[in-house]
C-alpha cells in the first residue's frame, strides 16, 4: 500500500457550500487518455489549494509516478505487482474515509465503488461513447440502479456526442453536463505555426485504426512536386509501427519523411515549433492548435482516411476521434493545399483553430467543473 499523505486535513462532516475536499476514483494508472486526464486534474486541483485524494482500486501503472510527483495529494493504491479486480485494502480505506465534498469517478465500475465513500456530491465522467452500453456492462448498470435509481443524473460528459450515445444506451434522458479534456496550453500570444514553413507534423499512437498516416505519406509524393521543401515528421509508437516504416521505405518521398519516438510532454513545444500544420486528433491536436498551428483532423478506422475538416469545424468539445457523424468529409490533401492559397487564408484557419483550442484550456475547464460541483452542494 502506498499512501502519500497530504497536508493536515481538517474534518469535513458538513459542506460549507464550496467544494474543497475531492476524491478521484479510478481503476489504475496505466497509460491512457483518462489516466493522463487524472494527472492533469490532480495537479491543477492541488496547485489551486484543493485537498485531493486519488483512490486506485486495482493497481498502479506507469503514470502513477506522475501522480506521486504532485505535491500535497493523497494516493491510495495497492501496488505490489498483482492486479486484483478490486484491492480490498483500498475498499476498506474508502469505507473508513472522512467525508469528501466531491467524489469524482471515471467509469461505471468506479462510480459504483464511489458509493462506498462518504461524500456530499457524487459525479462521474463519461469519456467514451460505449461505456454505458447494456451489452457491455449490464451487471454493473443493474447494480448502479440498485444503489441509486438516479445515478444517470450524476454523469458528466466529454462532449454532446458522448452524451447522446449514453442517453441512447441507457434509454433515458441524461443531464447536459460537460467536462471536455482540460489541456495545459501556451500563452495566447505564442504562435508556432508559419505559412512559410513546410513542416507537417503528426503525434500519436501508431495503431491499425490510425489510417491517416498512410494517406499523408502518399500525399507527400504530390507535395514535394509543389515544393521540395515539404517534410513530414511522425512522432509515435505502437503495433502498426512496422507497417508504417515499410510504407515510408517504399515511398518516393521517403527522404522527406522522418519517424521519431513519442516525445515527452516537456518536448512538445520543440516538436511543434515552426510547423506548417498538424494532422491528427485528441489532446495533442488541441495543444498544437493552441500554438497557432492549423489542425487537420483525422478519422479513426476510415479506409479512405478522410478528414472531418480543420479543428475549428468540429462541433463543441469534439477532438477529432470520429464519435459523431460528420455531415461532410474532406481529403487531407485538399485541406493542406488550401493552406497554401495565401498567407491570409492560412492565418484565418490558424486563428480559428486557436480560438477553439482555448475552450479546452485547463483553467477554463476546471473552473467550470468546480462551479458545476458547487451547484450540487
């Protein structure tokens, strides 16, 4: 059992109308989007003087060390090399805990477990559209309804599309409560995008479903005919890496395509500096656009590797992962070439992408999240 004790915690038997003491409940800290979200949330909450405890009810994981580096938070996890379905020692600490103002969980199982924790307010984030499908989690959802017939009122959604999927899965109306991924961003005045650069960048896992890499490699053969200065820089790793490297070797543009390991978070500015555009999705897309780089979205599992447009064209809080049905799709090459029309056209797209990225800025998102929790007290 690892327990990083926070600074002296005062009893919180009664809520004072403002959330101050918060528990985050999740299964583990393996590398993933939700786990990275937990690290960002915990860091922001601690830096803004909230009392934070993180309960990991199965095991640790590679991102646990990032939590342990955050000053002043309390971490409860069984980390002895085994991975039980539920660490009973963690459950025991949940039951015996002092009362929290807010218990926030990240899945149906962690929401169910959160009922063991004394808390004034209970909320649970939904960050994947299929989490509450009955076929997938029938027993868990039945148990949640047994504990709390109104559990669906406690759900907070990444975006309207995930909310719509969840409402359809549960066959019930769910609240319009949103928490998009909070992302640390550059100062608004920083601009790393350049209409004069010819450096195209992608950052992300190399999976079978990330089909845009192959299309951009093919596109490069055309782009270097327009301007031989064009280069494509791919940062990532994953099971599709061998196939991708083979595609690069066989490309006529192979001398213009460069492959790197996934960069550490601290190197992201260096990776994105002086870029013409970014092609991809998710958190790194948001960060790239916050630097004033035009973002071109990529669709997962798309045989044609089409795009849903520039980042600013996506619906509210969408991050380009194809959970919604796009009314119109585009070829990635078409979007890249449109940025070459004029500097004015380039600046307009870059500015609109940056404006959309600010919706995900961590101070903006977390303050809205705290306001939501306060309204429940």
